[in-house]
């Protein structure tokens, strides 16, 4: 479909209709506009036609970050360029030194750079703020485009021998996990593949030095804002770029995606990527998990864990393990009985258990487990042959630790779940408070 009128200022590649605008090399006053239903295909069935000139500032443009090599080949083909241009763009987008503007791409011809600058932008995010904690952890706040308020937060965690970047997949989160600060935001929207990839490329460009191995980002974990498997299409697109040796070239063993337990998406994920899987477990009974992780009401523990047994037995995942994340909440899920149940639950699943201290935040009714209690929990599992670690909190003085990302003030706060009777005394709640919480939940569900 051809159009002669410009659209919104900038669009990100996706399934919805987009417009490609370029200058004609033969006549810089002419502009070519094509509106395909999807990115140009190999057959080249979208024909470019000259249309009336329009203001460059009004032209719709593509976001190149987040495109795979094949998509870039289709893109440059639509501009009338040869396929090798796509390989040049691919390198500038994902290999150091990452280009921040079109003019940085010095091996591209002047006319091509001018056409590119008028029809595309390189990145979807821009860095708004960096907050550095006392332990060297950095929270990076990235500005997003569009009508949704707020910002995307990533966390760079330095450690001896490695640097881990924790990235987000959504703006907010719909899972409503009761112990998570991000969950209080609700879901604003999914992030695009470009917005996911940019968290990695822009952070690498800012902090990595080619002459200092200690600055290299070695691990990437999807454990920031959002439930990655609710945005699986874009997460998989981003993973393709992260793992491609011609792009970022990260090892699949150094990239981990975490889920709260969406069973159909777990099956798809394990078939479509070789990246690691982490499952946020956090409870050993359905009663507790129904409360602190409402997704358990749809996919209860027995369904979730049997799925993992089946999937990891199917082809042994080439020796891979699933990572179980377990946030220790004082008086809720940190008892010796919980440790015993956990041992039974994960039997016959190749796994590693990461015990995570609860990181406090304003308005939370939970409290961290005492250190001796956490150590006893870890020791019980360790003595019975479980590969288990007790993670140390990082960046909590700048709200950069696990479960502390986001800004709940920008959206409608999801309702709190009813506290089971057995835990009301532990949390200091009363039956009246839990009835009010349940009532608020029912009231919201009617709208």
C-alpha cells in the first residue's frame, strides 16, 4: 500500500504496519514511501514509488536496533541497497564500538548515510540516569518512547571475574507477586526487541573498555522488570541477537531468562533457544504460592515441576540445568520443613537452587529471613547433594537489588492478595485487614 502522507515520528519494527521513507539518490527532493504489512520479503513485492516531498521531521522511521541480520537485509533491499550493507549495519549496531548515530558508520557511503538518517534511527532507548550503590552496583534508568509513562531499569552488577547485567522485558509487570516492588506497578506495556537489546548494547558501550577484560559484561539475565514469557516473541528475537556470533556473541550458558512459571511458554522457550532457564519458585506448597505468586492458581506446583521433568528428560538439554530462584521470606517459606519439601519437589530435575534474601521496600508486609535461618536452609540442601548458593544482596541502598526495580507510582496498583490465616500473625495482619484486601481485589475484578 502506497501513501504520501507521513505518520507518527518513529516506529519500532514489529508486526503492525510500518512505513519506510527514503531519499532518492537521483533526486534528493523526492521521497520513497512504502507501507508493507510486514518487513519487505525476499521476493521484493513492495515496489517503491516516488511521492510528494514531505518534511523529514514528520517522516516515520524504522528502529534498526532489535533487527536480525535477515531483517536488516530486507530493510536495505527495500532502500535499493546491496545485501552487504546489512552486514555493515549489523556490525555497527551490535559489535563494539557500537554506533550512537549514523555518522559514526564511517564505512558507509555519504548518500547511504543521508538516506539512512532520514528513514531510520539506530536505538530505541536513551540513558536518563545512573545510580551507583556503595558496593559498585549501578542502576541504569533508560527513557522509553511512546505514551506509556515511566522508564526501563537495568542493573549492572560487578563481581570478581565477571560482570552481570540484569535487564527488563516489560514496563511494569502483571504477575502481582506479593514480595516484588515491580509487581506494584501493574503492567504498562511490553518492551520491543529493540528496547530489550538496547539495554545490553548501550550499557556495554558505556562501561566496557576493549583493553580491560575486567570491564566486559560476561553474563546477561532477564530478571529485571516484567515477566519475560508474557513477551516471549520479543524476548526470543532479542536472544537471537545476543547469542549470534556475528552480533553480540554471548555464550548461551551466560544468558538466563527467568519466569514465574508460564507452562506453555516454558515448553516453547526450551525448543526455540539454547539460553538458560530460571524458574522463580519461592514456595513449597500451593497454599503459599497461590498467595505470594498468583500465577500458581493457573499453573500449580505439580504441573510446573512435572513440565520441567518432562522437558529436561526429553533430550537432557545437552547437560543444561534449570535454575530455581527461591526468595526467602521470614516466617513464610524459610523453615526446615520448607527445605525438606523443596528437596522432594525438585527431585529428578537437573537443577541449581539460588536462595535469595528478601530485599525490603516501602509498603511491604514481608521481612527478610535471619542470616542463620538462611544458612541452615542452604546447608540442609547442600548436605543432600543439591547444588545450592545463597546469593548476597547487591545495590539495595539504591533500590537496585532483586525485587526492587520500578516505580509503582505511575500506574494503578494491583490488589494485595488475601494472607492465609496461618501467616497473619507472622506478618502482623488482622482478619479485618485481609478481608479488606480481598474485598478490594473483588471490586477491581468487576471493572
